C-alpha cells in the first residue's frame, strides 16, 4: 500500500479565550516540526465565512472557550458539509468529557497543557484526513477509468457480459450478436444458465460451485443456445469483477473451434518455468493479485510462503552453473512433492520459490514451512558423482485486507528473509513469519548521530538558489541552503535532519558550520568582482546564543567581507517563540550593519505584530500562499494584500516556491519585490545564475 503522509503546511483554525492563549497550540506544532498557518476565530460569523471561502486542515477548539463554543463551530462545519477534523482541548481532562465531545461531533479530546498527549492526537487526525482526501481523489480516478473501460467494452470484438447472481447486468454488442439478440433488456431477463444447452447445464452448475471455492478454475467449455435455437460451441471464461459498484462476475465467451486443447497447452507452457517445471513468476503474480482481490472484496484471506536457498552461488557450493541448475531442479521437485496439492508452487527468481496457499491458517503454514525447511536441509543432491547439501530460508506472509498487490506480498516476503539473515547467527536456515513493523514516531536519535558524524566527516554542503528582483535591484542575491550527504554519497533533504538537530542540541553547531562555509564561499565569489548578497538561515538555537553576533562579526572580519553582504534569515515560528531573543539578535545585527529577514511569514495568527519588535529588511512569505494563487482568486487576493501590507511597513517582500510559468505571470501584478523557486533555478553547487538574462 502506498504510504500516505500529511507533510504540507497545516491550515489551522483556533478557538480559544484569546489570541495569546491560542498561540500555545501553534507553538506545540511548530516545536514538533510542523509548518503551520493559523487563524484565530472569536465569532460564529467569522468562522462561517472562513470555512466557506477557505481550505482548512484542522480546527483546535478550547472546551471552555466562551466567545465561540466548540459545539457551535462543529455544527457549522457539518452544516457546510466540510471535512475539517476538530480536536477539542480542555483544562481538566476526564473520560466523561471524552464522551460528551464525541457525542457533539468532535474528532478527539486531549488535555490542553499536555503536548505529549495532544501532538499524537493531532497527527492521527491529520493522517486520517490525508487518507480521506486520497480516497476521494481515488474515487474520481476510478470513475474516469471506468468510463474508459466501458468504452473499450462496448467496442470490444470479444463477447463480454457481467453477471450478478446468475442474471445479466451488462452485455456488449459482440455478446448480444453471439446469442442473436438486438436489445440488451431482453438478455437482462434471461439467466445465464438458460443460455447454456440443456445437455450441459448440470456440468455448468457444478462448474459454478467449483469456481466459487477455487477461482483458478475459471474456464468452461459447452454448447450455448442462440435466440434462433441454434447451438454454438464456446469457451466461457469467468473472472471476479465490479460493475457499477456491484460485485459480479465478468464472462468472456469465445467460439470453440476445436482449439481448446491447443489453447490449454499454450497457456500451460506460457505459465510454466522451463527449468524446474513449476509455474513461473508471471503466473504466480497473477494468482497473487487474485488472492489480494479475494481477501479485500470477499474476506477470503490466504497465505504465501517464500523459499530462498541460502548462499546459492557457484563460489559457495563449488560447482558449475549447469550443476546449479541440476540442484535447483532437484529442490524444486522436492518442494512440489512435499506440498502436492496444498499450494500453488512457482519459481520466483534464480534461486527462490513461492507457494500460494488458498487458506489463512498461517500457523499451520508455519509448521508446514518448518517441515519443508528440515526436509531441504536433510536432502542430498547428486551432481556429477558429488553429493551437495543446501539449506533454505523461508518466510510466511498472510494475505488479507492490508495487502493490496502481488509486488507488496513479494516485498514483505523478501524483506522478512533479509532481516532474518541479519539477525541469524548462521545467516539462514530458518522460518519466519512476516510481522508488520510498529510505526515509528521518530527516528531523530539515529538521524542526530548521522548528523554529528556528517559534521565531523565534513559531509555537509552548501547549495545556492537565486533570489531574483522584479523591481530593478542589480545585485546578485542567493540563499544558502544546507544539505547532508550520507556515507554512500546520497543527498539527504533538510527536513530529514533539521528536526533531529533541534531535538538533540546540534542546531547551533550546524548553524556555525553553515555560516563559516557560506562566508568562505561568498568571499571567493566576491573576489571575482561580483556584487553578491547571501541569505543564510539560522535556527532558534542561534537566537538563544548571546555570543553569536560577536562571533559573526569576527568571522566577517577574518574573511574581509562587507557586513551588508550577509542577510541572516529567521523562521517566523522561531521569532515568535523566542521573540525577546529575536529582537535582541536583530538589533545587534543592525549594529554590525548586517541585514535580517523573516521566512515562512504569514503562518501566525497575527504575523504583523511580530514585525513591530524586530529590525528586519526582508520578509519571505510562506510558500503555502504561493501554491494557492493558481487555485482561487481568493488566494491571489490574499497574497497581494499581504505584499501590500509588508511594503506598507517599509519591508521588501520575497515570494518563494515559483514552480511554473503561470505562477510567475500572476506574480508580476502583485507588486512583489523578489521571487525564488525551482522554475527559475533549482539549488546549485555554485553561484552561477545569469541575473542579466530574461526570466
């Protein structure tokens, strides 16, 4: 199943006693690494207008809020038929309040002052929301696919019908032509068994009984009667299907021109592994897909056994490639003989097999697997007068409502064997049952260790992305972006390690590394005659370090850089959380003639209040505003109003995340000062953007 995450900026509605009280919820989310855009609401009229005109992800309402009671807000959400989860927070958490709030339509209740309780609740609701949105999108895609399938069915030369409880619910033109009918309504009144010749009806009834218990037996050869009472010999092929949201059976009918045996032989050959005589991988995948369908749609689970021979190479066994084939064939026959009709055996790859069991007794399969493992270990293969003994590692995967594809089953099976080898003393010869991993709340500890090692090994690097003026600024402006490279040389995104750095006290060391290396690179760039300004992002840890401004001053003097060539950028959430320290930091930067910027601006309940306390020249608006301008006129107007408000306070505005030409075209009209995004240039190892070229 494809993993779904809620990793976008959270659009949050807050109901509380006051705006200051509401900020506590925003702080919880920010401190846990979630980008948030919050709106404080204190009246039902404002709330109604906001949810009518906007796209919101979550409502957090205080149980004791007097201005707007939480139950009235929930009623308004239901009235407008919006999908906005509601988490209620309270000062005195009791089981009775849980019942009350759930009856009133709340998604969850949590204690207001317990972040360890509240945050998992919020994450769960956001994940559920992401799944619901994904499901609605899937429904739309499904309807489009059904339209295309219906068109293909109507124009198919094969005679195709859909049957539910023995009655026709759809038949295409080729099907009606085969039976000599002009009107599909005529066929709708005729049970499919009545189309079968009376001589074959008893066999047909038995076939249908067998098909219900074993869907692999899906072909039936018989005589069918046409409307003119003539008989035609045909082959009927049955497959489980869904038509018009109804579980049914698809029937494809082909004339039997005395080729049934030939077709059966060709089908057998196409599904057979030529070396071992077992079924091949493609046939196994088809059967696994069918098993998934039966588990999900008919609540008929099954089981899959994966068998991999341990260390099966010429070097380890000491034989030739052709001798390996002899051993492999010998083991294949051993497996087939031992299992018999209990399961469908197939060769999966070079040295591995798969067995599909049409039942869900996974413990019984495990016992069978243990017997098979022991049998393989005890078996002696004779190859060119030599005796060869091998072992095998087995894994068992239940096929139930959580398995959605054949590839997912194989992945679970092979991963289980791989993990088993890592934990096994002899690196094999075991039977393991697949057990889903418990979702990990965080992997910050491991990532923090990786970051620490990366700093020591100098595996951090600085990338540069241009910030381009739309209002005649002739300077070359870049933003420095940090990346981490793992031991294999693969680049790791900041979102994967910045949170770990913050939680484990490594942010200050990381910030200093970025500052020093950015200054060195900028100094070398300026020596070539460029007029360049570099934005450097700093974390909350730097705001809390009182000696950092003087350290920066010494670093700039050592590199002989003009102080105004550096702009230090602070995230809005960090500035709000540590407003006093941010105020002192920006004042000291101003004394050093350095500039400051606020990034991710506009996510707070009252973002302009923060600007009153800080000495900043640039405001970078949160990227969520950019993504909205193409979706609605309201999004464009909201961004334009924010740009005007920023410039009205004498600040320079920056809009990031320009991902398309259409977004760029709209921004020309907003009056924004600077733009940035992948459409203009992705982050690069060098400062090489052509600022003199056309945008």
